[in-house]
């Protein structure tokens, strides 16, 4: 065997339009046409693309591809925007999916109030069936240094393979707990949701259904201490009902898990025993649910140094997610400007070809170092609202790319000024 094994995969994710047919039927029907289409048309890697209608019209063998909403081709050994070559076509793995149109379900519990009043409704968790139309293109639009997302996906898939093979936990430890930590606004919560969506698409042959259950840590650990222990039990009893079916994959998201540590810190306050009880209840329940091979726990934290050590210890991987690099910022800008062109607010111009704009885009990216992904994504709107000239409601008027880039630069300067004022 060659030490430099050439084995790699090209994953093709095929999102289908709403349709009456069963997925298994469509999978058989579309397998060959999808492969033919990818051989015929150069599809850029790492971007969801619509199929070329003209090609489908002119080629009767591809007619059934009208059922396809979009395609995403990814290859671990190639960069975003590159194309496949002939050798790569031998490594295609197709993943068909029909996104769930159902909206998220909020699980609430009614709590009695201590004073004999009406009581309160506490949001305990949010529940999505995946792949969900809510999270389409979320993965592609989260931009990090090369390989970070792929590393997390590989981790999650390996963890599931180990659990599916019932690895002896006394010999090899794998808790299936992944923690993303770092400053606010860097995409941690989004990345967990996107990862769960990705697993739903990639692991469909093993798991018929994937559920994402987001535990609402804030409401569990804030004002309901005296009842929170019970609430945690009720919540996990619900989760267990889903986990019990081995065809379900259950991703449990504990967002901002530091609120757990916060709960313990409050133990010197009024209700120390209750606070202790709820944190213990959560940890015990997490340990118990992990016994099932079809559970993956995803946690995020903005303040990793305050996380409860008992929780931190259980994480197999603790991934720091920092502010975007200049290269990532530039790519985020490209995605936003492309979207502004697609929707017709700015005039269509090539971002790469016009060198003058390239320079401006790089300057823009340099000046944006230190801004989080969340702040960056707000800039086009601020630039348009505050720094473009016309105050008329002219829906058809398109802005020149160069003018818009100037407006973006002004919006960044404004952001820096506002930040300074807030600190002083
Ligand atoms: N690296 C990034 N690339 C693209 N978008 C990002 C990035 N980081 C953050 N965002 C955007 O910022 C928004 C907030 O992200 P969120 O997941 O709530 O961050 P966090 O949980 O770290 O506070 C999301 O809409 C996301 O699209
Ligand atoms: Mg978050």
C-alpha cells in the first residue's frame, strides 16, 4: 500500500425541491443524471449552485434534474472555488436530501409560582428536524481558516463511527462532546447548527432522522432555581423519548454553557442547594444520555475560563473560534457583495477582474481586523442606510460597486468611532 494514499472523497449534496416522491425513489432516479451533470458542467467547489436550466432543456437525459433545487460539491483536498478534474470524478459520493419545511418547535414547561399566583411558562428547549430549510447554506456561509469546519465535521463523524461500533469506553474514551469557545459573534452557535445539519445530510444512510435540540440554558439556570432541577429531568425525559429509537440521531446543543458555571457561583446566594442540584442534574443527565450511541452533544461558550470544570473535562475537543483573519474577512465581504449584486441593489461587476476594486476590498478587509463575523455581516445594511446618497425610495436604482465600497469603508470607520465612545 502506498504511504501517500490517494484516497479521498468528493461529496455531492443534492438538495431536492418539495416533492411527493419518496427520497429513496428519487435517489435511484437521479443518481446517473447528477453524475452526468457534474461531468458535463464545471461546478465550483464549496458553493451551493442552481443547475443551468439551458443545459437541462437541451439534454433530455438530464430532464429529471428539474427536481433538484441546488447542488453543493465539496472535496477535502481542494479549495473553495476550485473545480474538479477528471480523476476526482471517480471519487463522487452523492447525498440526496429534502429539507424539512416544518418550523422549529418550542418546548415550554409550565411552572408554578411560589406565591400562589398564576405561574409562568418557561422555554426549555427548541427542536428542529434536520436537514431543515432554516439552515440551508448556513455551513457554506460560515467562513474560517482552511480546514477548521472540515476538522469539526471529521471529529463528529469519527465520534459517531466509534459509538456505532460500540467501542469499549474503558479502553477508548470518546464522550461525543464538542465545545466551541471564543469571543461573542464569531459564529459558534451558527456553526453548531450548521454542523448538525451537515451530519443529517452526510449520515442519512445510518440515521433516518436527525433532531437538533437546543437547551435553553438561560431559562434553566436563571430565575427558576427551585424548580430547575425538575425542569432538567423533564427535559431529558423528552429527549430520551427520541433517543430511544436508534434510527434517530440526536444533536443536543447547550448554548452558552457558562451559565452553568454562573449557576454554581450563585451558590453563595439565596438558593445554594437548588443551584447545586440543577447543575448536578444536568451533568448526570448528560452522562446518562451519552450512553446511547446516537447522541452528540454540542456546546458553546463565550467565557471558557468560567465553565464548570466537571463539564470541561467531559469535552473530547475544545475548539477555539476567534475573530476572522484578513483572508476570511475578505471572503465574507465577497459573499455579501455578491448577494447585494444578486438581489440587484448594487450593479453587477466582477469583484476579481477590476483591480481597482480588489485594492479597495483588501483595504476594507485590513481596516476590519478585530470585527466579529456578526459585526461584519451588519455592515452592508449600515453602509446603505447611512452612507449612500439617495434618500428616495427608488427600488430600481442600482449603486455602483465602487461607491458602495466607499460607503462600506465609512460604515467601518463609524463602527470604530462608536466602539471608542462605548469604551470611554
Ligand atoms: N466566521 C464567520 N463567517 C461568516 N459569518 C459569521 C462568522 N462569524 C459570525 N458570523 C455571523 O455572525 C452571526 C452571529 O453568529 P453566532 O453564531 O450567533 O455567534 P456566537 O454564537 O459566536 O456569538 C451569524 O449570523 C453568522 O452568520
Ligand atoms: Mg452564541
